[in-house]
C-alpha cells in the first residue's frame, strides 16, 4: 500500500469542477480526484482547522466512531470504475485485524480521514492506472498550487444551487 498526502482542493477551470489532489508520500505521483463542492468545502475546512459551531456531517461521523469506542484506522482508495474513485473506511484495523470495512465515496473518506488523523492509502496498481507523474520542471506548478492553497478559503467553493 502507498500512503497518500492531501495537498488540497482547487477548482478546475473552465468547468468550475472542484478536485482534491493527493500525492504519493514517497514518490512523484499525484492522484487528482474530482469531487463535489460540498466535499471540497469539507476537506478545506479540515485542512484549515475550521471548527464549526455545530458538527457538520463528517464531524458527526467522526464523533459517532469515537464515542462508540472505535477507531478509523485508515482510508483506502480502492478502485476507479467508470471514472469514479471508490474508497473504504477501515474501522479498528479493517477485516485483516477483525475490524470492519465500510464502503465510502472517496471524497467523504478523505474528509473523514483528515478529521480523524487517519492514513489515506491506495494500491500500487491504482496509482499506476490513475496517477499522474510530474517531471522535475513541473515542480514550479506544484509550488504555485501549494501557494494557491495557502490563500484559498472554503467560501471559494460555495456555489449557488450546489453540485
């Protein structure tokens, strides 16, 4: 399994479609996942440490997991089917450790992992299939993207009518 770090969210133009960009921790491949506006906001809130006055859905799910005495061990991005990434939540170690595996949308799994401090992982085969490798000269683009993320707020993803 390859560990992925969340670089952040951005809006892809001209379609105005949000995406979350993951990067292989010990490598040069990136995994872009197109997501909805609400999920982009949830991920951005978690990365920025925003604590809402009342729990949002991902905060609530984390509380339910914690308060029932369980742990989100990790999130696995498991497959890409017809352009849609699928994920699972490994609760208490997943099935290999006698825990539970729960099917999830990748965006919800990422938002939850950020709140719970859980690892996000994927198989080598999925990275080989859907990962994008950046050449050395493209590092400037990554730095510009990181700079963009430093100045973006969750309000930038609020769209009338939603997605």
